[in-house]
């Protein structure tokens, strides 16, 4: 696969322009048709605007840094992060939020996808309706639901009142606010999970179901023994994508509660923004590093575990 | 179609309507009301339709800030995507065509770009050092850098379906490597390029977090930021806030209607392979 096969040794024009390529293996690859400088434009943009700040964050996280001065203080920011209850709460909320939304999107996404591939009436229309919120501005959705969830005048509580239920203060009750935002995030993101599952389901050959039916498997057994195992690649994608999204989420929280009431719905990303606004740049960066490590510690083992299971099958 | 399937379909449609469509209808109705009427947040038919007046009023608010925001958002989106498409396709092409130990490292960076949350404060510091903080140019580069991982993965997968014979034929005809790429390969990548453009334009247009950090200031406002700023300004004029939400929802709706297939292809690209 390495060398173009159809190339006749002598006739291929080898332009001597491969000075970058030549550094690798001058004799073999002089003037490769795929020179390394092709990565330069993307590499430069990615290196300057993403990689360099990410690496720099490991230094800045160890400093007391504000508008006027910067001073190395070792791990004090991290110590403070784990000592301050409201900062800690951000960390706990992040984990809680990501696991709830990810689990709900996975389960609901699969169920809706199974429903929308079973040949029911208006299937295509339903797919579009479920998917559309994925494309809508998160801030728009956040502001919209903030009004719908208004404790006394919001449409949700008015509807509940009409059937005799006293609706709670969705966003004003500190023990409920995070879960209300999580519900909206599920509402917004379940369409993507459904879409991914529909793509996954379409790759399962009907033969499996036929064989299972012949063996006398019930609908329920077919779902657990055929659908769930065979749709695993889609499950991997949904779980990992929604976990990453949930751990990093900022805009929806900010539009709906700004971390409030108090600090009850703060997540790491909103803590990072608040500390930045307050001028604690070092502490904010430490929050960023914690988020970075948290995502790495969760996603990498999970991806490895999913892949291993896949090989085993 | 069996009767049962009609029944389940109709039932699902009713549920989907209540859960997913009614919130948007609520926004639409309130966007057409007077300020006093929309303040009660009722889910009701407007007593007096003021749709057009509200639209004009939102567009004119704060010296036509919304128009400036649409302009800025468009410039950022177009600029970032142009950079992303060309530079991302080049990397995807190299990754797919030339198998070397370096590929693993490049691939690692691509995945890192997809997973790692950007370090915001150090990025602001860096942008200040090179004079791009609070500038549209800086925002274009930032959005390009954040979208490259996704772009490279899509291109790499698609280029695998283009036979190498094409490159070789061009080389034998005396084409230089960049000519092979720009004149032979890039035109063939049109289907996946459309997917990249559609998915990324929605992502960048809808992005709120990064403009909030890197583009403070009224002259650089983007569409999502207007919505956020208007929230505090329109507190007594809910009708205008809802109109603003509606105006921000329209571009993705249009894109969705025309490019449904490409969006689905782009967003499910990881599903089958994992």
C-alpha cells in the first residue's frame, strides 16, 4: 500500500521539490506525490490556536494570575478548587449532568430509533421533528425553555395546573434546577442519538431477526439478543459523544440558570467562565485543566472498553 | 401498512407534536403579540397580530445590531469553513494516501481536537499576544482550529473511496503534487465537502461560547450574542425576545430543508464504524 503500484520506475516524473519529504527517507521517497507539507496549513492553525494554548494551560494553571500580575504558586489553585464547596459542587454537578443526559439520550435514542424504523405511519416526518432541535441555537432553546418553565406563568406549569398538579419551580428550586436543565439538554440532543441509532440499525441484516423468529424468540428477546448487541458501534458513538458534550456543556446552563440559584446548577464550564469574569485567570485555567483531565480519564478508558468488547464478539 | 402501524404512528405523531413542536409554536405566537400581551407568557392566539412590526423593531433595535450580527456571523462562518475545507482535505488526503508512522501522531492530534475542551484563558492570552483578540480574523482561525478534527476525519474516510489510479494518471501526465490535489482530487470531494460545509456552518453559526470569550464588544457581535444581550434588554418586551429567537432559528431551518441528506450523512459518520 505504501508505493503507488501502477507507477513504472523510470517514467514517473520525480520533481526534486520534495525537500520536506526528503528528510524522512531521501533514497526511497524522493519527491513523493504526497508530500508532508500538506499538513502544514492545518497543522499551523491547529498548533497555534488550539495546541499551544492547551499546553500553556498546564503552566498557567499553576499561577496566581490576574489583570496586573502573574506569579507561580504551584498547586494552590487545585487545592483551592477541591476545598471551596461551591467549586467542588461544580465538579460534582458536571459528573451528575453528564451521566444523566448521556444515559437518557442513549436509552431514549435507541427506543425512538427502533420505533422509527419499524415502518409506522409518518416515519420520515417523525424523524425530522425529533431531529430538528439538534440544529437550533442552544441559547435560543435555553431562553425559550426558561420562559416555558417560569414557576407561576410558564406554559408547563399552567398545563400541569389544568390537570390539577401543582408544578414545581423548575429553575428556581435549587435542588431541581440542574435536573431541569438536564431535561432540556435531553430534549435537544435525543434527536442526534436517534439519528445515529437509525444509521446503526440499518446495518443489521434482517436475516438475524428471521433466524431469531424461527427459533421462537419473542419481540422482547429479539430486542435484547439481536438489536442491542449488533447496534453496539452506534451505542459507542452515542455514549461517547453525549458524555463529551455533557461534560463540556456551557451555553445551555448559562442561558437558563447561569449556575443558579446560588451555585446549585454550576458546572465546571460555568465555573471557568465565572472565575474568568472575576479576573481569577489562574483559577479559571486550573478549572480548565481539571475539565480536560476529567474528560480524558472518563473517555479514554470508556473508548478502550467499548473497543475491546467489540473485538471479543 | 397494517392498522396497528397507523395507530402507533398517529400516536407517536401526537406525542412528538406536543413535545417538540408546541414549544416552537409558543415562540412563534408570542413573537406576534404586543409587549403587554406576551408578558403574561400565555399559550394563546394573539389578540392583535403584530408580527411584522415586531420583526422591524427587533431588526432596528440598537442601531440595527442584528444586521451587523448576521453580517459578522456570516463572515466568520464563511472564512472558517473555507480554511477548514482546504487545509482539512489536504491532511485527510495525506493521511489516507501515505501510510507512515507519522500518521498515528497526526491521528492522535485529530482525536485530541475532537475531545479536549479548548483552554479559554490561555487562548485569550495568546490572541492578545498576536493582536487577534476581539477580531473577526482571530475568530475565523479559532473556529477553523476547533472544527479541523471533524473535517479531517470526514475527508479521510471519503478519500479512501477515490481510486489511487487517478493520482497516478495525473502524476504520469506530469502534474506536481499540489496540482494532483487541487485539480484532480479536490473537485472529486464535492459530496463530502457539501456535508462539511453544511454541518460546520450550523455549528459555527450556532456557537455561543467561543464568541462570548474571544469577541467581546458591540462592534464584533455575533447572532447568538445578540440573543444573549437582548435577553437583559428585552426583559419588559418578551415579544421582541421571542421574535429574536425566531429569527435565529430560521437559518438552520432553511439549511435543514435543503440539505437534510448531507446533515444526516455528516452527523452519523461515526455510527457504523464506531
